[in-house]
C-alpha cells in the first residue's frame, strides 16, 4: 500500500476516565478551511481519555487498491487513524490494549461502518468495510464513502493465550466492541464536526457474534446490523458439538502404527460426494428444480442409512460404522442422560465441499490432525471457554457430563443465544439481517433457525418480527462463504435501503462464485424458500419466495 505518514501520536489520559470526546482543537475540520493533509495531521493530536493515537496517515486517491486486488477501483483519498485504548499489563504479565484502525474518507457520505472480526481476533484488519464477507474486495464500504473501523478485540496475536487474563476475556466477549464504537464515533466527530447520520455493522462468524452482542448489549450504537453465521453459542454448545463430532469421526478412522486415528480418512472425498449426491437425489427437486441446491430444506428428511453397505464397503455405499458416525454427528451432542447439548445439523450437499472437510476432518495423512476443529477450536476451549482455563483439555477426551458445566461462566458473558427478544434494539428502530449457510460445519444453521423462531414468538408473530429482523438461509454455503452455493450478495445495499428508505428486504439477490458461476438465486427471508417458477434455471428472476 502506498501511503504517506503525517503527524505523531499524542499520549492519552488515565485509563480510569470515561471514554468521551475531549478537547479537540476547535472541533471538526471544514473542507473549505483545511486541506486533507492538515485534517489528517490533526487526527494524530486528538486527545481521548485512555487512548493513544499511534498513526495518522493520508492515503491519496488513485494510488491504492485493497490488499491483494490488482484491478478495479482505487480507494478514495482517506486518512488512516490507528490507536490503542486501555493499555495495561495483564495478570499473565503480557501487554494488552484495544487496538483499532479507523479510515476517514475525505469525501464522507455521513455514514459509519464497523467491520466485524473473526476467529480469535487479535489482529487489526485493514478497515475497508467488507460487505458481508462474500462479495469481494472490490465492493466495500470505504469505496462507497463510509468511515470504517476495525479492532483486534483487546489482545494482540490470533491465538487464545489471552484467555489466561480475565479482562482480556471480557474485552473479547463484549467490551472491546463498545469501546471501539465509541472511540470511532468520537474521532469521526472530531474530523467532520458531527456524528454519523447512520451507523452499520457487518460481520461473519466471530464477527456475527459481535453483531448480535452489539444489538443486545449496546442497541444504541447501530441502525443496521448484518450477522452471518453468528456464533451464538460458540463458548459452549457449538464447541461441545465440535468435540462430539470429533469423537464420532475418531472412532471410525483408520489407525496408524501407534493405534492413533487418522481422522481425515474417516471419510474419503468420494464418500462425502456419495452422501452429497444422495441428498440431492432425495431433496434437490423439492424446490421445483433439480439444480444441485437444496433450497427447501424443511422438506428434506434424508437418512444416511440408505447408503449402508449390505456387505463389504464399496465405492457405492458407506460402511455401517460410517453411517452410525454420520447419524450421531448430525443429530448433535448428548450427555449420558441423553439430554441434547446443542442443535442438530441440516443435511446439505455442501458436505462434500472443501470448506466442510477443512473444519471437520482436515487433510492430514497422519494422526496429527490439521482439521480446524483441532487447530482452532481445541486450544480456544481450553484457554478461553473453560473457567478456570485448562490447557490440557482435548477434543478426543472431552467429557460430555463434566466438562460442559465448566463452560457456563464464560458462556454467560460471551454467548448471545439466550436473548431471543431484542427488546432494546427493536425499540430504537434497529434493523437486523442474519445470513447462514446450510452446510456450515462449525455453527449449525438449525441454531439460527430455532433462535429466529423463538424471536418471532417473543415479538408477537412473523409480521412484528420481520419489521425489524430477518433470517436468510443459503443452500450449499459452508462457513461464511464457499461451497456449491450462490454465496456472493450485496447485503450492505439491502441493509441501507431498509434503514434509510424503509424498504424491507423481500429477497436478496445472490450469485454463485467458483462453484456456480453465472448462476443467481434469491435469498428468501425465513420461513420462505426460493421456488422455481420460470424458464431460466440460472436466473434468479425465475424463482419466487414461497
């Protein structure tokens, strides 16, 4: 990125002070009295309590594209402001702070955009304003004139070691998102002389969790929120399911010379393709068209038992242990009293996609698994989700009777599956859109569906609920994007139109990317689904929401 540094950081006031805008040298800069360079230089000198501005850099127009993009539009002229809030030393002796990056376009459209994080966070991502995370780097909020912020969520480094520090846990659960929002709005006011007219949030996975957290805990902050694959119960239920699935697959995986399971070989790619093809044969055409997408999942009652071999395992069937493992995994985890600990999973052809394997089985040819369940979720459970931290915890030995209660304390502040009313957010007039891939291997789409159904009940029915919150299920999509799906859509435009024009999204146009090029479909608000009623199988115009 070609940039030019301007100004130096100003040391903030004491940590204990509330986060409010301090004296800012006369308020906002008017375009007629200050050049873009001068305006950016002044941002370096802003004095906010507990905040240290570490950089204010002017990026000239027509010089820079988003990272990794070699064609398409250049970024507009804007000032990059980076800083740290609440710097401190943790109980583990490590340095902590809530890091942020705020990009302030010279030609501002009056709107604020918060770009959600993901995974364990720990990295201040370039604040571009990713549009749902699925439409590509050439479509972002900064290009449209939004001021955009990102944060590392209160710790540095994308590993879960921060879970050893109690305050870092709180920052990651909710505090960093409130602090970052208030810091960004204060700086926006300092730069432009006024608060944003409208504020928006978009995030997926951990970012989706952040979006729901903001709607629940801080409903005053945002007019519109998109939460994709929202990780509602990642601190408990979903992580218990990760352990459950891992144990089902370990039990049937071939063993190495040391009798350790090679989990990637529990199912071959051909096995998963067989499952996907059988799901399609049974459920695909129930939406009026056999197109590789199960667009009417409520009508799909697939049972993998139909694939069980009558005798020896062949390429056209699954072994009895494979069938048993699949049925148990997709039914969801239970304790020894047969009580469910998470939701079941929908059957979707996306099970054969690389994204599904990457999370659940991995590709390692040895007993050292590279599945993201093991690489990402296992240490996160031990360091962050269990209280007190237990770094010895392993997915393969997780106890479904005694370990879940150890997750209650942190789930009570991180999990946002309990609030199925959103009273504050509804009252302030906020709009919420949830998107979820039906083949998501880390957070079951059934969780979002059941949560939304309860939200509907608690708000007096479908009409009242759809006036402020809508759920969109995406057939074939794995986690956040990918899979045999129409996984690219412009959620930001739909959200802005809903907030600012009162145009509720009756359908959202989605297009296929790698797996389904030149294919478009409507994403329909639940409980509707896309049904083929036209003459062009690849065109969304041939589908209605029913």
